[in-house]
């Protein structure tokens, strides 16, 4: 049903300022009741009579932005026998974050790559007010860094559908030639979008731990570390170093790793 433009302007003015504590009828084109201004909720209706349906609600199908966030310590070591290792980055494309890993590994990790995907708002089919979840779309793969050597391909470690990597367990090994990474386990979580105005993507459900990559070297003293991004953040970049494995320098391994988190920004329907 269309409305003359003049009526739209009147309705917009009537809806400005505070929402009335009780519904007030606005005059329609024929002088009869047209719209009862109430607080906007996410329900597919223009409740506050400002001509925009569900303004302030999450934008269904919209891309969630990823801004700056927290950073972990650098785990492991950046030298072997006093010689500097090679720096690497695994950086997901803009607007995407890590959803899993692919690697070659035995006791330590020889090469490491990542899968990235874009977090996207999706309205659930049922329920009013509407509820929203986060989907993982536009998946891509970052090539593996490191030196293949004798590393064996290990099964891909990917989060369940719609989940993102939010933390890790990392095991480091201390050796007289240097420190190294002895194992990596990704921790995944689903997100849902909460709230109307001021919508935010927050973790929901229980975290899921994937399989450990790198079994560890039994003769090396090992320390376990846990890292988790702050709420509303996920991991979108890994910076590290690879070089000769301190335990047996004929092999090359990923010896250091630092994780960067990005903050999720939910797109909302604009006000008029
Ligand atoms: Ca509205
Ligand atoms: Ca509404």
C-alpha cells in the first residue's frame, strides 16, 4: 500500500523525539488513523511510523565488519641455535576470520595454513521479535607457510558450520637450541546477534575443540598455554616464525606463533 509523500512527512515529524508512552494515532491521508507510533522492535513492521521497517535492527544478510582487537603473547621461540627464524603471517582477507587450519605435522608443525570465512547476519526463520545468528560465508584458504620437509599431511581441522576460531591451546617446547611449538588445538564457537538497537554479535552455545595438530616431542619439556579472544572477537590473523626445529635442526618447523583478534561490528538497518 503506498502513501502520498506529504503524509509520509507528517508521520515522520510525528515520530520524532521520544516515543510516546501510549500509542498515539497519526492522521492518515483521509484523516483517519494511519499509524500508531510505538517503540521499534524487529518484527517486519514499521512500529515507530518513521517510514523505515525495523530501523536499528540487524540487517538480514549483511556482512559483519571486523575491526581491531586483542592480541596474544608470542608463544615459542624466534631463533634456533641463536640464528633468526623466518617471520610469517597468516592474515585472512578483509572482513573474514579463521574457521580452521590445514597443516603438515608430526611431533611439531612443519607447515600451517588457515581457512577463512566472512561472518554474516542471518535472521532465523521462526519467532517474533526476530532472532539473528551469524553464518560463515565466502570461505577461502590461506596457503601453508613453512617448509614441508618430512611433515605429513594431517586431517583438516575446521570448525562446525557457522562457527569461528575464538581461541587456541598451544604447547611450547623448551630446548637448549631454542623454543618451539609442540602442538596447536583450535577452539571454535558459534555466535548469535543480540539486541535491537546497538546489536552485537556474541558467542553462543558451548565452544568446540578441534583435534590437536602436532603430537609433541616426548624428550622435550612442554608447557601448555591457553588463549581466548575477548567476547565479541575472533581470530583473524596469526604472526609467527618458522626455522630449523630445535630438537632436530635438519627439519624445519613453526617455532613461534602470536594470534590477533578482530572485533565484530554488526550492520543495522539505517534510520530515515
Ligand atoms: Ca521504523
Ligand atoms: Ca519493527
